C-alpha cells in the first residue's frame, strides 16, 4: 500500500534560536570545521553519519567526553569493507567503565540533585539524592558487593520498584565490571524465574513490596518462590520500602542465601574513591529480556561501550539533554526505557523517577510533578496519551510547563490524533518525538531531532549513524511503500548476542536471517517524503486478507478515537483458505456494541483505510491483553483464537484477559 504524504501537516517547527542553541547544532558546527564540509540540515548530517559511520561514532565519543581509552582503530576489525555487519567489532581496543562515565561530574556538582524520586501517594518516600550522595552510596555498595565476592562478569539482579536504590545498585554493579539485569515487582514469580533462571544472578536486590493504584503490594511471597528456584543466588539485599514485617519471610529463605537489609549493607563501609574496573568496549553491561509472550524470553546482552555511546548520541544530539536538565520517563525496572533514562546521568542531567500508577489519585499526578520539578523531557507511552485524551484531560489548563522542551512517546504506535492532542492540550511549543526501537537494541531506529519540524503521525527522522530503510518482501528498498524496517549497516549498540547462545544461532535467526547482511527489526513501516517515518504496527501481526498486507495500527487509528471505544485489538483469522479481519473492542462505560456502532466502525475504516481493512467480525470484550510495558499482544490473541498455546502469560499485565477470547462461537 502506498503511503500518502503529498500534503503532510506540519505541527511544530523549531525557532532559529532553539536550533542554534541545541547540542546537535553545535555538533554540526564542530563537524563542519573538522571535515571541511558545511552541513546544512539534519538529512545531510544523517547521510554523512551513515556513509562515514566510523568517523561519526568517533566524533560522538569525543563530543560526549567519554572517559576511557578509545584505542585505535576506532571502528572495524579487521578493516575489510566486505565484513558482515553482524560481525563488526566496534572500538575493539577501547576500555572504559560505564559507572565512571555516569558519575564523572559528581564532584563538580556535588550538592545538585542527581536523582529526584516521587512515589504515588507516599510523600514520606519522596527523595532528592545529590550527586555527592549518589557517589558515596555507590561507593559503599561497591565495597559490600566486593566483600561478597562479586567480580567482573558476575550477574547482579534487581526485582525492584523504580526507586533510587535500583540506580545505585546498577552503578555499583557496573563499577565492578559485573552485569546488571532487572525486572519489576509486578512480574509474577514464574515470569521472574523464567528470566533470572537463565542468567543465574549471584546477588538479588529487592524491596519488601511496592505501591500501585492506592495500595501497597507485598513481594515477599514471590521472592520466597523465586529463591527456591534460583540456586545461583548467594546474597539477598532487601530494601524496607513498604515497611512490611519481614521476620516470617526471613525464616523462609534457603539457608544457602545470606539476607542483608539495604542500610546494613552500606553502614559498615566508609565512602571512598571508587576503583572503577575498566572493561573492553564490548564487555557485557546489561541483560534485557524480550516480552516472552510467544515463547521463552530472550536474554539480550548489551555491551558497555555500545550502549553508553548510543545513549549519549540519543540524549545529547537527538533529545538535546544538557547538564542540569531534568528528564523523566514513565517506566519500570522491567522496561528498557529505565536503562535509557538512567543513562541521562552521563549527560549531567537530573534523573526523575516515579513509582506507581500514572492515574492515581487522578490524571494530574505526573503533570503536577512535571511542573514542580521543571522537567525538560517528559517521556511516556502512546497508550498513556490516548488515555488522557479519552478522559478529556488537558494539562495546559492547569500547568504552564515552561521548562518542557521535548515530549517523547514510545511503546506502541502514536496515532495522528494523539499528535493533535499533544499540541492542543499539553503544550503548543514542544518537540513531540515519537520514537521507536526496542529492547533488542536498547535504543532507537526512529527518533526525534531538534532541527526538524514535527509532522502529524510521523516519527521525525532515522537515528544518526544508522542506515534505516524500508524493504519489500524481495529485499528491495522502498520510498513510499509500506514494508519492513531494516538497518543496512553496523552500529555499536547491536547486542553482543543472547545469553546461553554460544554459537549465536538464536541471535542470528532473530535479526539477521531474513535479509542478507541486514538487521530485520520486525516493524511494518513506510518512509515519508518529509524524511520521517510512519509506523503501522509489528510486521508479525500484519493482517493479510486476500494477499493485501495491512498494518494493525491503521485499524486502531480509526477505531480507538471513538468515544464508545476504550481499547481494541485486531487479528487475522485463518478462514476458508484465506484470512479475515477480526476486531475485538473494549467498550467505554455505559456503551453497547449495537448495529449502529458496528456500522460507524466499518464506515470509518472503509473511508480512511480501504474496503480490504473492514473487519469481517466485530466482537465486544471486557479487557484487552497488554504487556507490563503497555504493548498489545496481538499474537497471543491470535494464538488463542486458533487454539494454539500461549507461553509465559506471566509477562502480561492482565493475563486473565486471554480467557475471554477462547471458544467464541462467532469465530467457529
């Protein structure tokens, strides 16, 4: 299907002053002087960054003042142009330490806030952690972990809310050259065992519970179950967060596990200079996990240097994050956006954390925080913005948001209507960056930039240094046709591989097996004539009635804005040697799925999409299944409808929702 971008609607354009004060503009000026080439705009810079990616990443290292030994050569080894992108080794002689780069300016800004923490409805838990306090506590925990035998290459895990101690534990882990991995406490015990059982952590950090939607929830029973199935854990550190009595829990843990309360781990050690362990550029830093809704979660290993360098690029150049800025992303420790957010420390930014529901006690909670803390970057999910619009909530009626420069959205496709909502109801002069990448690269393929306009329904640009294209099924580049998002060159934040995949077969099959020497990401997209990108959903969920490929996001863009619809999910059902479109809708309170509403849905889809998009069946459901990070699980619904197994349903925020899709007479 051809994407109509003949008349893109511009919603925002940066002022000349804003452009010239941006870090990206400064980067371009420096690059122009060094390369003796005048860079006029973002698209010219992107083209150069792909054509000369070795020089580009070398410049990012220098511009960001990375601490470490860069080494020479700075890019490929061996230096052969025919070397497959998957096999490229970036900065093969470099050594550095991740924590050292995040804490490098602590003594210059010792009294300033490094972390600001808000907890839903719990003012007594709110914290402001200065750079000096962050360094001192990281030093103390580093000494504790060393005393417990943690060394380079060991795994330390967090089953923990989004609280400052999670960042401190990650920094202490990486300071030693050890590997950090984490999930959030809303994961069930089985889901955590599926993940940590593969990565075998030596130390487990946790809290006694967490707060959500006005209630406190204990984590102790889950921890007991987990420890019984995780024999690798030798040391357990518990943070008394909800102040649950843990005496019964203490008696229930295996004798092989030593339990220490957080403060008791720190108190015996005096803060001292941290002896950061230098590690190779491609040494493991993080293990992140795929959602696991269609199989056992993949354990994706990310490198120390690759992740640091890419996050510096994204935050400094694309998001204009500067020393002293306050940046926020609504996330948990089980989503890659937590790892992304924490890297803001490397730019000297204050990281703002929030733990709890974004709608408790009401829709103003995050915007009240944004105003109070003078956030410059507010990050959230597309689903959150859609929910705000459904509630008719307008932050700009209550808050000026003077400091807010960029609003980032990810997790799922941001519908064009939400672009309008942001500019009409949040802030008219804000850079709306609909970004897309994933856990696979712990970063972005499509992202915003402070030099270019924002067009309705589009991601602003392809990420610098990444040769992002759209391929058809024959592996040919497309300009305005829908197709597969691919990356045709190597980039430093490619995963090292998968944990427990010594020959790399699973890693190869996941990303490199579809097109020769090309990363296949699995998003169904199109390039715009503006230079931006339009996303239509996951390619493995693409509908294919009569051989016509239809992105699921095209359906949602027409259905979800209806006041009668709270949420929806669409699948393709195998039917009479073809595929038919089946739409499930969650109705708003007090609404019914009558013939009139069905007709409205079908007419909107026919008018704005095509007759091929019209659902053959529309059915009401009580709930729409999503992952804990808010992503739709279309494949799980499709499997249920086709009587196929759905594995690891513990990865879902609402696993019981799947029951209502079983055995539907209307689909027989």
